[in-house]
C-alpha cells in the first residue's frame, strides 16, 4: 500500500512536470532549453514533440548506462513514455487552442510552467521509482563532478539550448530564464520534498536523502 501511494506521488510529479514544460512552450516566450531540441526536430520531421522526447530519452538512457558502466535501466522506459505522451496530450490537446497574446498572461503562464516543472521533477525524484534519463543524467553528473544539481542543470540546459537554436527552435528570452532558474528551483523544491523520501527510505538512509 505504501508503494502504491508513492507511485501515485511519482506519477503526479511526472504529469505536473509535463504540464509545466507544455505551459513554457505555449507561453510564446521561448521554449525550455531541453525541449528546444525536441521542438526543433519536430519542426523538421513529421513527429510530435513528445515522440522526439521519447527517442532522445532512449538514446540518453544508453549514454547513462555507459557513464555508470552498468546495464541500461530499461525500467526508465516507464517515465519516458509517460513524459512523452503527457506532453503531447497537453500540447496537442488541452492547451492546443489556448493563446496567450497579452504580455502579462504570457509571463504568468511562463512562471507557472517554470514552477510546475521544478516542483514536479523534484517530487518524482524523491520517490524510489525510475527516473527520466535527463534527470538521471543530472544526478550522475552531480555525483561525478561534486557540483550542485542547479549547476549541473544550468550547464546541461545551456548546451541543449544552443543545439535547439541551431535546429531553428523558438529560443528566446524565456529560454535563458529557464536555463538559469530551473536548476535552482529544482534544488529548492528538492529540499522541500524531503518528506516524500522519508516515506520509503530506511532510518539510516533518511539523513542521506535529506541532503
């Protein structure tokens, strides 16, 4: 029963983060750095943003396995498919015909998307279930470089924004804000989500989980 409850928290975190990503894209202020690659590729090929994400995440899953020198975490296909499909549901369904032409509405939706992405990612990372390869990559680099999650996120997202820009994605001022602030927001939210980790970690592990 405990793990069913944790899985529901995990699923909620994934869906909330997908909603956040979709809101950032729909705000018109510039796509998120990581999403810019998927959006850019979807502009050149007849595939959805979510489908590109799924393909890219599968590739990154193999890269993570190489970095850790372990078998690929094929169980990560669960969050990969959930993320890709839910992003498409929001982008091409619920939010498809919503236009935010007034500047304050754009910034409001953008801010909401940024917060939702950070909170969703932080919450689902606090559960014991498989991670999306991009977030797992962030955790791997965090451990290998001894840099904070926010620093690793900023570097990774900045590199992706450059690739997205070269692909012709709508990289704008909002993209820069996401690159600079999403990492710190996740770090802050990760600390607030400590109670989630305490639901499943053993007593001797809880001190480590709260770091």
